[in-house]
C-alpha cells in the first residue's frame, strides 16, 4: 500500500478555523461598537450635478421633493400670474444617472378651482404624492394621492379646511373635518373608506420618524414619515381614546381619559402630541402645564409645570426619548419680543422635572439627530449648536443653518435659510454630528428654502428650472 498523500486542503482545520474565528471576532467587535454607538456616520462627497429640467411657470407654482433616488416635481400651469387654477403636472425623475426622461408624468385639472399652494405637494415615503385643490363654491375640492411607482392615483372630495394625513405604516389616509367633528380613514391604495369615528385624531409618531431628512426652514422635524399605527381620538366631550389606525378599533382595554381644555372642534388653547407610547397634553398659557399619559392604559404618568411666567410656543420630539419645548416670558403667543426665550428638554419617561434647559436668544428649532439635540438660532446671524445627551455643548458652528440628513449627519448652510439676510449664493457643508467632522460640499446658487433632499440627493427649484445634485455615493 502506498504511503498516504497530503491531507486535502478542504480537510485541513488549521486553515479554516483561524479564518472563521477572525470573522466571528470581527462580528463581535462590530456588534459591540454598534451597541455602543448605533448612530453610524456616513461620509459625504463633493456636490456633483446630476442635471436640470426647465419649466415655464412661476417659481411660486412649483414644488420638488426627493425620496430615495427619485425626485418628484409639480408645476401649475395657470395661464396667468394671479390664479392658482389650471393643470398641475406631476413627474417622477430617477436620479441614479444623468437626468433624462421622467419615469412617469401625470396631469390633473382643477376645473377652475385654485390649487392649495400652502399644501403644495407632499411626498410620503412608501405612501404616495399628495396634492389638493379647493372648492370653487359649487363643487367640492379634491385630494389626490398618486402612487410613487407608476403615477396611478385616486381622489377624494374635500372641503377647503379638511385636514389630510398619510399614515403609511397603517395603510390609511386620515381625513378630518375642519370642525374636528369627524375622522374618516381611507385605504392607502384605493381611497375606499375603511372606518370613521366622531372626533379629532392625533396620530402617534415614533422614533423611526426621526431618521428621515428634516428640511431647512422647517421647525417640525417629521414630515412625510407616517410610521405610527396608533392614534388618540378626542371627542367633543374631551375624552381621549386609543385606536388602531388601520381598523379604527379601540385599544388599551377600552380605557379613556378626559383631558384638560376643550375637546374636538373647540379652541382649546392647548397643544397635544402623541409620541412613542405617550400622549402629552399641554396648555398654551403662561404658567403652563404638560400632562403625560401612557398610551397602554391612558393613565397619567407625570406632570410638568412650566417656568414661572413662561408661555410655550411649541413642543416636539427631539430624540428617541426626549421632548423639546420652546418657551418665552410674557403673555404674547408668538414670542416676537424674544424676551427670556429658552429651550427646555424633558425626558419622556419622567418629564416632571427638566432634564436641562438653555437660554437661546433667537431660538428657531431643535432637531433630534441620533442621541444629540441640534439647536438652530437666528440672532443677527445663524448659529448651530450641538448638545450631547447630558445637555453639554459638544460643538458650535457659528454662521450656519442646519438640516438633518439622517440619524448621524446633517447639512450646514452658511446663513439663514428662508430669510433675506443673505443672498442665494450658499456654501454647503456635510457635518457628522457624532464626531463633529465637516466636509465642504461646494457652492450653490439657489434658494435653499425651495430645496429638498434625501440621504444622498439634493433637488431645488427656482429661476425657471429644477436642479439636481448628488452628495453621497
């Protein structure tokens, strides 16, 4: 019998085991680092023009928005400069290569009614493109929802003051009467009524809603998300009930809670927010209070008493488990005097006492970016300040306005977006919120208040054209 030959390579354990161990070790290290810091920054590239598309209508009758790698545009052909009626053209442009023909083009005629230019065009990721026009007095207005993939659409009659919101995760479009007396849920795909109830609905927002881009010149940081599946229904007697947005069925074991202030259809001078398992009910007067209720049982969990003599301007989520409040001294409701303006941060699980607060003259917005709170202020000039989880200043970027890209990065602009304080010749910078690193992306000769972006693309309208750029590979 001949002597045995060498062991085949596929039977040699010493070759395989170290490689496998290395893979396991890398996975363990990667998982450990991810657990320590789940907010991973992505790098930026210099701005690269993708192309442009011209239009012949007024800049105030055009809108643009980006979801993923597709830009959606809308323009109104009204025939003259004094009307917003006519034909609305909506198009979808792929951005992965040079701009060419649109993926689809759809036109909608308002029949003489004016398009709602305050609503404009709203694009919901996974939900559709929403546009609407008002009543002309004889016939009702209409709300359209246009599918993102092929441009097919459905519509619903709408009163001029009816409120619509697209709840993507629940698969419904919520329509609410202008007087707050009735809520109807329409099917996301076909517009057919699924359920209705008496009262006003407050849909729940989730921490996932904070992962999306938050545009320049916009204080509310969660438009176009719609990832919640529950809502609080408030009737005219001010009783709050938790409901399933998909079915309208009552949740939380049939429990309800009577809130302070007025009920649906009344001027209650209060602000209500439903976020991450809690209902916050805030009175809107000096010496205000916030009462927080758990959604699971609708029982009161904590009460926050506002600062002595302070009046709230707004309350909004600014982190997975944080709430931010802008408040000012005095009885004016808009804080125009900018006297004693401050930002108060509360922890969601127990907001009975402040987590921290800062006096911020010219306070404009507070945006949650991962586990950081990014504050923009416009006092003579723009300033962006990053606060860490303990409320300590991590970084200050003077002379810049900021907008969130994702849960770890932002875009910075050298000025105050949406004002006349600077001309529309901007320098754009990518910013890593965790590390504080910056990347100069390049100059832009556009009006940034007319721009939208995804996590990789920027699109703007103005001067007779839509323009598109890429800032990430």
